[in-house]
C-alpha cells in the first residue's frame, strides 16, 4: 500500500513522469470543461432547453474533483500542509459551491473559482520564468500592504469628510439624502468611475465635485507607484552582485557583505 501511495503521489503531484504529465493535462481539460458548462448554463435559453445535461455534468465534475481532492490528502506525506496551501484551499473551494447549492440556489455558479486551478499549467509546461515573475509580483504586493493600508485609511477619512460636506451643500432634495449615500457618491467620484446615479445640482456642489475628480487622478496613481517601486526592488533582489573582496554573491538590498563585512558602496 505504501508503494502504491508513493507511485500515486508521483503521478498526481509530479510532472516528471509521462503518467504525471498526462494526469495534469486531463485535469486541466476537465477544469476547462466544467467552467465552460457553468458559463453556458447562465444563458437562459440554453439552461431551459438543456437543464438536465447541465445538472448531471456539474455533479459529474464535482464528484470527480472531490475524489481527486481527498486522494491528494490521502497520498500527501504532510496532509495538513496540502490542505492549508494556496492550491489546496482553491481545490476545496472549487467543489464547495455545488454542494452549497443544495441549500442555496444559484451558488453553484461560484465554481468558476476553478479557473485558478489552471495555474498548474505553468508547472506542467515548466514555465519557470513566468512563475518567478509571479513570485516577484506576490512579494511586491505583500511588501506594499502596510503602505497601501495607510493610504486607504487616509482615503477613507477623505471620502467621509467629502460625503458629509456634500450632504450639507446639496441636501436631500438633490439626491444626497444621507451621509452614507453621500460617501458612496464621494467614492464613485474620487475613483473617477462616475455612475451618474447621483450628481450635484448646485454651483458650489459642482465646483467641489470638479476638484474631487481632478484630485482623483492623482490619488489613483499612488497605489500604482507603491506597487511598481516594490516590484522594481524585488527584481533587483533577484539579481546578484559579487563582493569584490571575497567574491560572495549578494542581493542588491545589502549594504554590507554578509560574508566579510565590506561596505558594498565601496564595491568598485
């Protein structure tokens, strides 16, 4: 049994063998088909005419992916590591909606989360370059969380103040019938979305909204700049330089060589 589990592990988790590669390719096609079925089911004309086909197909793929999920747990040397990994959580979330639809109608459409499982294509095709680039973006976003958090907190304060001010300026007669609704307008305006369901009618309100829209362009650029700078820093960290003193490889974010202690600013 142990040898069988080991062989099964190589097939399901690995791509080095022909069977492992074949398994992943079949799995990807199954994911694509299941997502396509859910998408086409959302079309009323097709749903009405082929309702039985959609129901049976969705349950077929759900049961198939359920068996696959529990098989992965069974053959994993460290089951909890797989269960709480990113792909493990995605695998679980991809089968829950169908079972949830037994109690809540329509939730099975959420199975489109299976699209995330297609990330395995990078591992199958051994596109390591793309995986490395994805790793850089993920680390950049993680490093930017605190800065973006501070930025969003500042924006939250701004929209509350603007919303309250517009509630006073425009009043209930012009659609600004509460501060929360005015805050909603401020968010829509400052992000330059502009749904148009609420709009200022007074000259002062229109002047204030014009200023907010102009400022909104500058505000949108802030998180982009934060993430861009972090991506650049992560890319530099991936590259290595050599200490001229001891030839030790070091990332660009080091100020001193961790091997000999030389000041890297003098590394010339």
